[in-house]
């Protein structure tokens, strides 16, 4: 419906009056809604920052939990600078030490060849009779169907493409005069006793087997064993150790060796297992930095508003969560727990102070190099712990009842999906939704309010217009009356 201009009948500026009344009504309510939204947005942002800082702190604690601080480093002095003979990795429970290692042999698989001059070329026929060959090694088997008049090259392809082939490779070597064309079968199944065995289902296939049909002699077939399957052997500090493959698990307890070449005579490799003190220090410093960042964030979020001497002038605004006591309570719980003793580290290392970590005047963690009252500095205590109580540091943080597990209990109650901070955020988001709905409802109200004013002042304008018209008529009539004394 079109809104007509007010005051046309009475001549009064009723349009301006209605506009002013609507503006006052709108501005008052909108200011309250805007103020509420600003406070809600600020609080929501504040809780988001707090949760982020707590989560980051929790992540650094996780990196210190369990056995993550027991890392070992392995280094190998190879016999020569141009070749890698062996590699090694150690678990967190490996004992530090130095080991002299000789790689005596690598693990081998079977290599089987046809006799010299058994075949003239790759197109030579391997059998005029059809049948089935069975390949076997270390309990694994697969079959190859041989067709009548199958060529050597066709047989090679049939072996290589056989379903279930566990690692047998067939090749043809054209050796030339005196040797002829040779069939070579190589098995990837290594280890002493894991010989490749080939048997056929009829005597016509004996030239393609290692054991003749009906025989109990494992080498009675037409194929010769050129290389037997064998173990890898290393000599560690004078002690021989064998493996069916080129990986030695726990030959040195909690360490895995992988060999790739035989070491030269009289020139062995040296394996050194050490505690990874550098990695431990980096993780502990990341934990300290995350705590200090959390403290800084909490101080920023909870700082009070600063007023001037007149008590009215705002010199600096307060933090987004300055009025919420829960925030200070969280920090208080975290700090109190970190300052406690933890039995997991034993008598040698039962608190952060013993590790060399202290809190400065601002409440932040540090490893100080300053000596106080003749005691060792934090740096000295920290270095001493890394050198002589390395595994105790892991116990202090990751053991049962240690720092990581205790802090996880505290932080999780705030940051988990059903934690207090998440509930706070959910409540604030609900209030923001209500604020939006209140704003929409107010916009509908203000339209109705303006229409009501226009109806009322429209009626007043009409009445005043009629009164003014009547007044003008009466004045005119009075002016036309005969004057007394004329």
C-alpha cells in the first residue's frame, strides 16, 4: 500500500514528525541488538581462541606421551664411502651401544638351469606331450600347464604369467656354441632349505623338473641346481647370526638390520645406537612454547578495562572473556597441575623443576642459565637429565600418572566434543541465532509501528484540515457582517 504524504491537509510537517519518531524507535532497539551481537561475537571469538590454544598445548603433550620421548638414533659407519652395506632402525627400548658388524653373505633363492645344449633356440619344443608342472618352495605352490609341442619361449611366458606365482622368474639365455640356449628359473624365496622344487604329472615332462616322475630323489629331473637357497649371515661383535632373508629382526635386541652387500674382508661396518636427545629437547621446548602461548592468550582474553583518572575515560578495552570466571579457573588448574610432583618419574625426576623447567615472574616456563643460591641452573639440570636420566624424562611425561595423562584429563573436560568450552560456544551460537530472529521480528514491528503512526497522524491531519477550513469560512462570514456604528 502506498504511503501518502502527511500534513497536506493541515499544512503541518507531520511527515517529518513521523520519520523522527520511527527513527528514534528504530535506533534505540537496533543499538541494543547491535551491542548484544557485538558482545556475543566477541565472546564466541574469545572462546574459539582459548580452545585453539588449549588444543595446541594438548597436542604438544601428546607428542611427549607414551614412549615418544624414548626415541633412539642409529648411525652406521659403512666400510667404504661409496656404498651402503647395511641399514638399521632401533625402537625406543633399544639399549645404546656400538657394534662391529660384518656382512658375510646375503640371502639367496634357488637358481635352476637346463643342461648345456638341451635346447637349440627359444623356439625349440620343450615337450611333445601335454601335462602339468607343480612349482613349490617354502610351502608355497603354483601350477603351469604344458601343452603338447610347446616352445621354450611359450613355456617361459607360461611360468612368468602363472596364477599364484610366488616369485619364480623364467628367462632364456642364448649362450651360443658349446652351451646352446638355456632355460634359467630363479626363485625369490630365500633361506636355507627353501629350495625350488619342480615336479610333473608324467615322465614326458622330466626334462622340465628337478625331480623325475615317480622318483624320490629331489635332483633326479632334467634341470640342474646352479645356486642353492641360502641364509643371510652377519657377524656381530664376533657372533654369527643367520636370517632366511636380508632383514635381521632383534639380532641386536629391539633393532632391525637390513643388509644389501657383503662387506670387504677386514673392513667391517660400525653401528652406533644412541638416545635422541635433540628430538627430546625439541619436543619439550615445543611443550613450553605452547604453554607460554596459552598463558599469553588467557591474559589477553581476561584483562580488565582500564579507565582514566576521571573514572569514565576508557584507556584500553577489556578482554573478550574478562567477565567469565571459568577462563581463569582453567588456567589455574593447568598451572597448579604442572607445578605438582609426579610419581611416574621416580625420585630422580618427579617434577618440572628437577628437569630444569621453572616459571618466571610473568608465569611463563623457561630453562634458565642463571644459578640461584648456589644451586644448579635450570640449563644444567636439563642437560644432566638428558644425559643421565633420558628414559626417566619419558616416564615423567608419558608414564602412568605422568604429566601428559594428568593434563589430558584436565584439558579434555574443556575441549572435548561435550566439553565445557564446546557447550559455551553452542550456547553463544544459540544466542546469536536468537539475536538474528529478534532483529527480524523488530523489522516487522517497525513497519507496523510506522503504519500505525501514519494512520493516527493521517486522521489528525484530516481533522485539522477540516477545522482550518471551517475556521476560514467563519472568518470570511464574520468579515461580511454589517459593522456597528457605520
